[in-house]
């Protein structure tokens, strides 16, 4: 049994959308998005916070819940709490 539609690299998203791909789903589309200028809001956010790098880490589920609750109780963003904890660790010898 043959199918009249070819599936290229399991591109089910394109099949479901009638063969239309969003801009970021192709290599050229991703490159165009990478070259896209930042919006004024994004530029301001980077200038204000100074945060331009992303760091991912895995923790136990309860650690994440406690961390997020503590950040919220201190009216801090999780990134701010992490940075404060890191500074505290460094200032106390960081062993």
C-alpha cells in the first residue's frame, strides 16, 4: 500500500498543517529568526538585568518546589535567588 504523501523525516507537524511549515521549522527559517532584531522590550530586559546566558540544571522535585516557594516569599525571581545563593556560597569559602 502506498501513500500519496511522503513523510520527510517524520514531519508530522507539516502534515497536520496541510504541508505548511512555520518559519522556525526549517534551517533557513531558524537562521532568519536568529538574525531578527530584538524587540525594544527584549533589549531593555537584557540591559536591565544583565542576564544573557541560560543555565539548565536538574534537581529533585521537592528541591524545585521549595526553591520556587522561597523565591516567591522573598519577592524574588528564581534567577535572583540563585545568584544571591551563589554569592553567599562564594563569600563563605565555597568548599
